[in-house]
């Protein structure tokens, strides 16, 4: 179980209570306190009281078996190696998502361009007879109306 890595970290408080006498096969086999076992694993990995790889493995196995199933599963998932097939599958998923996003983006751009064209066409094609002329241009209808107004004001005088 030495492959558990640093997923079994003990608190500083628990480390203070780990004594050299606890670094023993019999103590580890009888101990059911998860926090003490985590502390022992941390001390064994630190080398504070020596290097005991076999005792470390026994302690990690005991600790792993005492952990709740949910935590054991989490540790196993975190320790699982990524295979080249997993990497290729993930990259393929990302490429598919990217292509789909690019297609959608292109579709939306085309829709937006068509919408802009339709708006522009509506603006330029919606000239009505009574529209107000643009400054500096003449509109025959307005000129006729102005002439009629001028004629009416002349008659009133």
C-alpha cells in the first residue's frame, strides 16, 4: 500500500502524540484509531525515527482497510494512472467539442450577417412618399408642398 502517496495526511496535533514505541508491528496490528495510524504513516514517511519501508506498508494497508469506502475509493481514483488511451480519448472529445463549437459559431455569424443584410435592405428599400428628405437633398413632394404653401400665403396677402 505504499502507493497511497500523500493522500493520508495527519494533522500536526496527531503527529505530536506519535512516539517511537508506536512504530511497531504489534502496535499497528492492534491499533484501530485512524488518526494515530495516519500519524504513524506520516512519521514513517518523514524518516524522523528511521526508515522502515515494510512497517510503512503494513501501516498503510491497515489504515486503508479502516477508512470508509468513500474515502478508499477517492484515494484509489486519485492514484490511478492515466493511460495513453485515456489521453487520446480525452483529446478526441475536446476536438469534437471544438469542432461543434466552431460550427455553431459559424452558423451564428451567418445568421447575424443575414440579419444585418435584411435590416440594411429594409432601411434602403422603405422609402415612402411622405418621408423626410436628407439634409442637402431635395424631395419632389416636399418641393410641391412648399410651392403650394407659398401659393396659399400669397393669396392670403
